C-alpha cells in the first residue's frame, strides 16, 4: 500500500494583525463589550465587532 502524501495546512492570518514596535507587541483595536481577544474589523468608515455587532463610526458620517 503506497504512503499517503502530506498536504499543507492553511496558515492562520491572525499573526498579520499584530506588529512588533520597539520590542513591544502592538495589538489592534478590540471590542469594548467582548473584551480582549475579539478584534474589531476596521473598514474605511467604521469598526465593527462580528460577535456582538458593536459598531463605531469614524468621520463626519455624511457624504
């Protein structure tokens, strides 16, 4: 029986959200309701939590 070929697993992209600045980890914004560990998705005009649907709008709000 031939050996099964190994498949590469998809790597998590969460590491791309964090940055190291001057030896310290800079974390992105997190949800004030859910707490640390739940990141806000940042769009051009708002930041949104996918878990509790908390939304912060930025800018003037009118176009």
